[in-house]
C-alpha cells in the first residue's frame, strides 16, 4: 500500500510541482500507516455505534417492545449518536481514594488491546493492516490483554463492586483462554498455517469448502469456539464482571462519560473481532457461499476489477462479522446469566474436554483422509502424500484448491509448497524407512 | 528524510521505554503499580522483537511474559488490595543484596550486549546476505523461521537434511524427546499441584476424639 501511495498518488501530486517521489519514500509509509489506523478505528467506532443501536432494537423486539423509535426518524437510528453526545457532556467523576494514574489509563488500555488485535485481521485476501505469518497467535495474545484494562479499572476504582467485578473477569478470561486456544489450534492444524490470509484462501470456492463443514467434529468445534469467544469478550451469559443485579455495574461502576464509553467501544470492538476470527477460521472468511468472483473470473485480477473483487470479499467478511455479533446479541437477551461456579464448570468440565476430543478426532479425520464436504475424495489410507491428493477436476472453483495448484496458478496464489515442508516430508520418510529397516 | 534511520529511532524508543518502566518497577512501592510497570516494560520488549521482524517471538513475549505478569497482577490485587502489603518498604540489607545480584547480572549482560554486531533491519540483513552470495561465500545454514522451529519440535530437522542418517537417528532427529520430557514434567507438576490443592475432608470432632 505504501508503494502504491508513493507511485500513484504522491508522485502524481509531486509532478505538479516538478518533483518526484521515490517508491520507498518514507512519506508513503506514514500515509499508509495513518490510513490503515484510521480505517480500523472507524470500523471499531462506527461498528460500536451501529451495534449498540442494533442491540437496543433486537432486545426490544425480543422483549416485545419497540426499542428506540424517535431519534433520527423512523427506526431511532441516531439513538447511539445522541447517547454519545450525552456521554461527552457528562461530568468526569473519579472516586477520592482512586489510584488516579491507573484509573485514567485503564479504559485506554482496554481499547488499545482491542484495536491492536485488528491489525492482523484480514478483511479480504491480503487486506490486513499488517501481514503476519502468525496472525492467529498474535490476535489471541493481544486480545488476552483486554482483561488487563478491566483489572486495572477494578483495582484503581477503590470500590468493592469494581474489585469483585474485575476478579470475576480475571478468573473467567484466564480460564477460557485454554479452550479458546485449543479450538483455534484445530483449523490451524487443518490449514497447516497460522497465517489468517492463507487460512482464508484455503477455504475459497463453494461454501462446502468452509472449515466448519470439514468434518462433523469441526461443526462442534465452531460451537465451542463461539462459546469461549462469548466468555472471553465478557458477553452475557458470561457477563459476571458487570452483573447489574449484583455488582451495580461491576468493574466500570465508578466510571462515567467518555472513559466509560471507551470500555464499551472496547467491548463491541472485541465482539466484532472475535466474530471476524470465527469467520476466517471456520466460515470461509471473505469467501461468499457462492464463489461469484471466481465464476466471473475476477478474483485475484489486477487493477480496478481485482479491487472490486476484493471489495466484494470485504463485504462478505463484514456481513459475516455482523451476523456473528447479531447472534451474540440474540444469545444475550435469551439466556440468563450464569453463576461464577457454573461459568467455571462450563469452561473446565465441558469446553476444555470437548475441545481436546475434537482436536484429536479432527487430526485423525485429517490423517486418514476421510471425506469432507468440499473434497469428496474416495476413502483411502494415507500411504504416500502424492497418491492421496485427489485428481484435479476441470473447474478449480468447484472444490478446495490443492496446495500445489494455489502455489502456481490459483486465485490469489501464494507459496504454500514451501521447500521446508517438502524437505521435512522427505526427511520423515527417510527416517521411517530406516526405522523399518533396523 | 533519509538522514534519520527509523529502525534505530524505534529501537531506541522501545528500548528506552523498556528501561524507563523497568526503573519505575524498582522505584515504586505499590505492588499493583509495580506489576503494571513490569507489564509495560515487557510489552516494550515485545515491540523490540516486532521491530526485528521476529513476529512469532514478539507474540510469544506478549502471550507468555505479559500474560504471565497479568496473573501476577491479579494475585497482587487479590492478596494485597487492602491492608499492610499495599506499600512495600525495602530494608537496607535487601537493597545491598539486590544491588549485588543485579550488579553482577549487569556485569555479565553489558559485555554480552556489546559483543554482538550492530543492530540491522531485516531489509539490511537481506542486502547483506545477497552481498555475501555475490562475494562467493555461502549463507549460514540455519535461517531461523517459525516453520523450521515447529518442524524441529515435531521431529524433522530442516537444517540438518544433508547430514548422514546415523546422526539423525541417534537422538539428533529433532527436539521431540526434549519437548515430550518437558510436557510430561509439566503434567506431573500440574497433577501434584491439583493433589495438594484438593479439598480435604475436614476432621470432625468425633474423629479427633477417637484419635486421642
């Protein structure tokens, strides 16, 4: 992106004044970085505006009410903006005994953790702020820091309600990171990479290629993953940290005005993010259920056509993320809040063992090349790597593209056929032959 | 603009932040603030890793060290939120002991730091590698990537493919054995911890009388 800005925009502008801009000029990188940060900030902020409105409408309908109806005309669609104005004008209170520095910093830390996790999330093939080859791991690591802001808020408020809320949140998030990590590992092992862009590319084609349809176990894994996501972003029925009926408002009891709204931006940002993570890992990412861009042949094209294809992909992705958040809202207004012991039971006695069993069984499914919806290959025991690859059908978008194909000519091709992996397979084979020989 | 080396700038920024927060840890007496500064210091260190292009190690640093210190913070809050431990005062003897330990550590680390070559960016490293090839020298065999480390862990040493098989079979085939030993060790520790922490049946008065 920085090169594009330098070559096509800055150089063009500079030409008016008789100058020129080098391809790798620093200015292009700064502009690109600012643009990316601004886009992500807008996704979080506008997303929060929209989803808070949606939450009010959906909760209203679920409870047989109308929800907001007046502000901004027909559907009360400016309600959140009015709320925002109210929040800005509120008095900024701080308890007398509060740890002033930490009290001020806590909302920003929670928000920054949520923001930083977006940096590695791809919205379409290659449309990530930073292309990391360990994107999944990075997102999990950074997302775990959001609880840091919550704990600091709970401690610094010098209030019993806040401290109780924060301790509950800490226990919950630290516990749920275990099954969450296990669930993430499963699609990562199936894809063979931690790069979210590659994981998304591997699910290109019809919706049968999505990893959620990889095997029956994967479907269960997606369910467990979503449950753990709910717990890790502190949403009902796991919203013990802010249980209104017991703790006033939990960790943000003492917060008001803009600081309070930062916590909510962080919460809605994380909800949107984990929905995106679920979309990429299990639901095909930016690939729609019907591969329109592949049928039209515009996926991975150059210039404006390719840009439109990417935009369609990003629309798919944003739709899936919004759907994920809508399901979270639906669950929140349907299920009652769990007790802390029930939360722990759900984590350690259900989610973690299920995730472990699913991990092993998906690996077995993969090792024995059992059929998946996307690749209805005949049942064969893995004897040799080349043998078990299914014969290539005539149209590539009908099935999951083989790794070697993607490397040479596939849509948005990438280098999966790494010499490292081939070398490792050769070494493993040599080893096994020698062990057999002895 | 090219007069400024931006890699150096960010290196000094993150390095300075890490040192600053490390000093803050030493000079704060509040337990929770200490843990907070420690987390900041460790996060700045992970920034250094990201700057060096080691994304995996950077994410590891966040996951393990920052996440681990987070748990420390939780215990700090849980055990000391109220009461006499919220402010910690260090006695003179502790200062001397800490100075000896810290000073000797520093004496080891400073020569080690200056023994390394200058800090170069991944781009510069690539240029240097190309220059090495152009001069007719061979590249160093091991190029550390996450893929290689991961494959090594599961038993295939990518960097030792050329070696003769007896070496590979003779315990050099990877880090799998060490990995397994560590895993079993951790499992044993966890089982032991669970055993020690299990809810014990409280002795009833009648049982105590019976023993007496």
